[in-house]
C-alpha cells in the first residue's frame, strides 16, 4: 500500500555485497519505497519490561521518520529523527564487531581497564568504517553508534558479547554460536569490515585481530594483543 509507513528495525549488512539493509529492501520493493530505519541501544527484553529506551530513527527526506516517530513513540520508548540513514545503519551493524572484542575481555577475565580501552578504540574504528560508507561522525557518536556499542558491549543479554566471551573461554566460533542459539550478527559484520578495510586501506587492528580469530583459527590469547596495539 502506497500510504504504508515501512520501518526497518533489523541491524546488519548483506554479507555478500556489504549493502545496507535499506538498500536491500529497496532493491526488492522498488527504489522509491518510503522507508525509515531504527537503531540504537535497545535490548529487546528491556523494552518489553518498559525500561526507558532511546533510539535513532532516520529517513531521507526526514518527513517519513517524523511520521513514524509519532506512531511508534511511547512514554518509555523515544525516537530521535535524523536524515543520516547511512550513519544509523552502519553504526548499528558494525558495533557488533567491537562487542565481540569486549566479550573476549570478559572471557579472559581482563577487567574493566582493558575492556574500556577496547570499547574506546573500537569506537575509533567504527567511525573510520562509517566514514568509508559516507556516514556522519556526529551520528556515529550518538545513540545508533556509541550508544548501541556501549549496551552491546556491557549487557549480559548481548549475543555478540556472549559470543566473544565463549570463544575466549575455549569454544570454537561454531560451538559458541550453537550454544547461543541465535544469530550473532558480528561474525558476518567482521567479514565485511575486513573487506572494507582492505579496499579503503584502513588500519583497523581490532577488526584484523577478530578476523584472524574467527575465520583464520588463530588462538585467542595469541591474537588478543593485536586487538589493542
């Protein structure tokens, strides 16, 4: 229906092409399909508990996002409109990579100093990746980038953090994913991030180290130094 408001809450990238989900949706439904995207620190269970939650919603032009905000917003679920769809989508997709690294810190029992360093350096790599896609750093330092990175790196409910924790404790990536029993988006996002880094000649040591652990079989303890230094 032409008057329908289509809003995508899913986060990620198409692994084979690196396309953002809005691009995939428009390929399937037609290039003129009105579409908004939502991303931000939003653990589903906490939303169901009606914990106050704030996210970014984006469309271009912004009118569509503003209409969707009016329909979706509640007393505990707040949406901040922006025109930077790329920033909202890229932040929501790539923060999962660095949440895996944060989980490795937990699994190795390295404490909050190391984890804070990983999250901060991960944010720097996230901005470099986002800029390669055309995202605004301002968006990436907002809810859909930094906000989502924080919640995904520290929440005990985070699939990507738990995946990193499990592989640090000796599970293979396949075993860890099976135990979690849900999609771990950061696995494929790591693959895409590595490809983008190679194409754009970006220095992303956390991405590089994670790729070696997940896809090249390098032992976690041996590779971990690469994630920071």
